[in-house]
C-alpha cells in the first residue's frame, strides 16, 4: 500500500467483502424467494452488479499491492453476522433488504469518496453510477403496500431492524479498525456520531420512498 | 417469433433458464461451501459469467418478440429437479458440478449453433468464448486428488450421477418439446441417440481432465 493513506486497504477491503457477500446473498434470495422468473431475474441483475463492483474493488486492492483476501478478512465476521441477523423471510422482506442494504452501502461509498486518492475516487464514482438499479424494489414494494396496507407496519419494523443491526456492526468495526474510522471522519469523536446521523437520515428518506411510515 | 424456426424460442428459453438458475446455484454454492474468500470469488466469477449469458439470451428472446418468462417456463421443472438432485455436499463436489455442469451446457450450445439463424449463432459464439472460465475448478480438483487419491472414486461417482440425471431430464424435455428436439437433431430418431452419445463422450473427456478414473 504505497502512497495511499493507511486506512485505504481497510476501506477497499470492507467494501469488497460487502459487495462479494451482497452478490451471493442477493442471488440466494432471488433463487429462494422470487415469486416469478421476471422477479428472479430483476434481483439477479442487482446481484450481478454487486459482483462487478467487487471486481473493481479487488483489482484496485491488487494494484495497490495489497492481498484482497487479507484486506477483506477483518470484515467477514461483522458482515456475515449482519446477513445472518437479517435473512429475509419472504419476497417483500428480500426487496426491502435489497433496497435498504444497497442504499446503506452507497451512503458509505459517498462518505468514503471525500477521503480517498483520485484513482480510488473514480472507482467510487463508477459504483455510485449504479444507484438506480434497486429502483425496481421500490416499485414492487409500493404496489404491494397499496394492495395490502397492513404490510406497511411489518416492513417498516423489518427495515428498522436492518439499519439498527447495520449501525451496531458499523460501530463494532469502527472500534476495532481505528484507521478506517479515521479515514471516514476527521478524527473527532463528534464526526462519527454525525456520520451515523447522516446515514440514519438517508435511511429515513429511503423508508419514505418505500411508502413505509415511521413507527411509534 | 417472426422468421426463426419454431424451436428457437424453446432453445433460447431452455438456455436462458439454465443460465439464470446456474448463476443462482453457483452463487449459493460459493456462499455456502467455499473454504476461502479467493475460492468464493473464483466460483462467484463463474456465476457472474452465467448471469451475463442469461442477459444475452433474454435480450435475444425479447428482440424476437418472445416473452422471456413464457419461453423459460416449460423448462423450470426439469432444470430445478436436476439442481435439487445434484446439490453438492462439499466444496469439491461443488467444483466438479461447476465444471461438469457448464461443460454439458456448452456442449448443448455447440449442438445448437449448427441449427439456428445467423444472429442467434453469434450469441452462441459469444457464450462459447467463455469456455475456459471453469478451468480453475479442474486445477483445484486435480490438486485435491493428488493429495488424497481416495477422493477420486467418490467424485467420479458424483460426476456420473450428475450426467445421468442430466440425460434423464434431457430425455424428458425432448419428449415434451418435440420442436426443440427437432431443432437440435435432424428429426431422425437415431440422431437423438447420437447426440446423447456425443454428450456422454464429451463428459468422459471432462472426467479425464479432472483426473477422475472411469468406474467399473
């Protein structure tokens, strides 16, 4: 890791494993839960895009002289734990997870973009260009809630649980990888809280887009 | 399906669903069975390539005026059944399945290439260009057998079961979709037998490449 700041391998490593595992989990959800072949292909499409992101990140790690496997290793525990705690039970939960999960990841890329070298920033921008891909999930969930408004409460709780687990795993990672935390914020305690607040706010906007009313 | 022969939608449909489901199953095997992140990424790479093939096939169906979902529907039963009967129990079985399964699929593309229109043939060639992708599986399996020669018998049986199930599902499909069978062979009874013989022969070559000795 020649001229890059010390947290860059961590940053690329956590994003790489997040993409690899998102790819595999979305594919699994598509195979297991999609009610039609069109739905299966739509979630598959999102999964394949995550894989393309993984490759960009892996190649960037390699070109920086880092071992991708080593760079990902510290983050497999928290990310696997998140996926296990948020395994969707049905197709609508899978859609909400796809939208919320990729949304949180993109927020994270956006935060990261400000703190990395030019080359890595181009990669981040390439990933962010895929932002519209999970829009089909919003459309499907909105239609389902219109047909059965009772779904709204259950899915809102589901989404809140997901973001709660994400913040808790995120704090965990920040504690054990201070270089990564330092890269994402400007080293001041308040900034971590502010970043989490921003992520929570962005999550709120996604909940509105899904038509999920904030619970009590 | 304007100027194409009547079986082309069937052909593209069966290949499309085969690719979609291969993508999802390989991703699942990668998530579930890969012993290292590098292995997981390698199988993920193969899975993502299957997804790219699926998109080519789906787009070709759409450009022919066919509904991809309708074209795939007759084949979901046999292909899902094949995957259920051949769910790998460990990483080596997953590798053998990836190599044998994509090999059978490519044989099928090769047979098909002779019988389709120019545009569809170009698509088939694009898919066939990916032939080398499962080579990593051969390398991994060969190394494992060198380390523990006892594995050879078990994996050879496993491969034989897979090809047996594939032939049985294939005959099933040929019986219910005579247009598809007619497209692949020149309508004569012997030709179906000959095609199956060719596929079995190609399978034998793959077994040799894996270092799996033919059983008694």
